[in-house]
C-alpha cells in the first residue's frame, strides 16, 4: 500500500456513451478512508463510475484524483478456464522463480523476479483459506472451480496486491450463502478506501456510509 494518505475524488466529472447518452454531467464526489456503499437505481451510472475511477474508461471532462493503487472487482468476472489458479492470482512468475531457486538455480533473473516476495505462496494460500478456498490448489485450473469461486479468486488476486483503494461492483451477485459470508468478512476487515456497489442489504450493513447516485 501507498505510504501517503489515501484519497479519491472526482471533480466536474462528465461522461457520455458514443450514442450521446449522458451518464454524468459535472459530478462532484470524494471518498475518504473507510467503506462506502454506492446505491442507486439501475442505469444511474454506478458501474460506470467505478470503471472511470479504475481508469478503464476515459472521462469526457473533469478530473479524477487518486492517491494510491486501485483494485477493481467488476460485476461480471470472466476468467480463462485454462488459466492455473496461480496465474489468476498473478503470482505464477514469482512461484516459478522461487521453485527454480529452491532447485539450485541461482540465476540473478530469478532473484529479480522474486524481489522481497519470498512468502508469496504462503500468503496466497492463507488468503485462499480466509475466503473459504483452502481446498483450491495453486496448480489447478480455473475450469475446475465454480463461478462463485472464480469471483472469490479474483478478489483474492486483488487483496494479494494490497491496493489502497478497492472498488467492488455487486460482488455477491453470483455467490452462495457460504461464499457471501466469506466476502462479508473480507469487507469488514478492509482498512483502506472501499467503494462497493450493491443491492445486498446485509453487505450494505457493513459499510461506514452510503452514497446515493441519482440522475448522473
């Protein structure tokens, strides 16, 4: 995480789709430390706002200021079924370098890849365990896990990166009760800036404040 105070603000933000449909016009919003639930009717622009903050869409006008790293869990998670779990978590290259070093290969490039992340496997397995995925081995493929588990894997990948700002878009939509409980625990434990779009009342009960997005 960043050593600087984390902040997120949008000033005079405007965005429209290619057909001319306006989503935002001169939107002003700021999110500080803590968990914010973002609610609003369908089509009000909640998911679009998260994509703008994450840098996945360019604003038509205005400024988005972000201090720290941003992690974004989109509403629809699609992972290549041929990927291994460690690839989905973003730790495959580091694991490979670690295994090479353990096998006696002292090439400098392996140490460069590992950096200070010598405990990456332990952290990954611990994170999977916290999210109820302790049974999912790092060498398994995504095609061997359920849709709900793939959502939690994507969340685990974000948490392993330790972002300062976490954006969650309807994260409980495809989760069963057990998986939702695991996600609720992760939300409760979050200490940075979080913006979560949801209609899940139990999830919204866990946030520190609610923001209602209306008419752009």
